[in-house]
């Protein structure tokens, strides 16, 4: 399936979308005979608030797109989402604390972490538990359950993609995460989404089925639903969807992040 991604910024969007320019943009997908490919870069703080970046045109079965608003870690390529590890792609929307405790939990697996973000350490723990359990769902459940019980948590929302599966998780209620099961030919429309920060064009969706997960509904198609807190969704190779609540308790240490103006800090945008 062919798709195009642009990063946008307009002067008026700075007021109601993000309060500031994004800190990085990334696109992950799977290429034949290569595996996961990540195209990402940090963004400088532009003096001119209006800019448009060159489109990324790619073909793949699965895409993971992310716009970063930094909460932990410098504006560098290593800290920009998505991350790749063990043949998987991962993008996180939120924040967790207690990184010293998390690093102790990771132990020798810290060697797989190239940057200084909470998100990459989070992914490293998920990957470690997946290897230990030899099962993606069980590994995710083990990792997020441990974090919920032991670390300060603002949001653990993520999308994780393998070569033939897409996983999505929302926890707790801090940020929403949406999913749409779209059957090809239902409305004969392409996906063409434009927000204050991103434009996505997927022309093949006028005839192909797809499952989309995003931090906000990407169009006015009926059927977008918000995941429940603690809900893990698996999308299989045949686009079958299974979901279950894997964390049914509140975090032991719930934290909030507030923008200096008094509003909520902007959520990092993730699309799977």
C-alpha cells in the first residue's frame, strides 16, 4: 500500500495545537528483504513559525508515523520516534518517570538503548519481556504491568508493529488513543488527513481494507472508537482484531505534566 506523509506547521496552529514547534518527526515501515526501516530526524526551533517539509513517499503493509514533543531527552536523532528493535517498530505518546529504577530493571539490556528518552527505555523493557515470554502479548502485559506498579506514570500509550502485526495499548486515561477498522470499498474514499502538524495521504484505501490507530481520528469516517484504559489491541496479518484489558488498576504513582501556561502539555502524535 502506498502512502505519503508530510510534516506541517502553520502560525495559527501554534496557538491551539501545540503551543510550540514539534521536536522531531519519524516514519517507520517494513521493506521487503530488509525488515524495519526508520526515517527520522530532530527538528530545529524555527524562528519562522510557518514551514512545510518534503513529503515521504513509501510503500508497505504497515506504517508507524510519529511527531515528537519532547518531555525527556534532547532534540537528537537518537531520541526521535519511532524506535526499532528486534524486528519491531515502536512509538510512544506520554511519559514515565523513575528512569534509574527502569534502567536497573533492564540490566544488560541497556546496551540496546541509544538515546536518553523514557520512551526508548520503555520499548527496551517491552522487547526484553517479549523475548523472555516468547510471546508479544504476554511480553507487553508483563512490561506494562510492572511499570504500572513500580514507576511514576503519565501515559503509556504506544503502537508497536512487527512485519505482520500491529499492537496498540492505552493506559491510563490521561491521553486518548483511537482505532478504526476500515473495510475496502465501504465508502470508496482515500485517506487524506490534515491536522495542525501532519498531513497523511493514503490513496489505496479507496479499495483496500485497513486498520488504523491514531492519537486522534484522522477523518470523519464512522467507526472510530477510543480504546479503554488498560486495553491492548492486536491486529493480525488478516486484519482480524482482538483486544483485552491487561491492566485493570490505576498506576501506583500517577503523575501529570502541565504546560507553563497552565494547559496540558501537548501529546506526541502517533499513527499506526
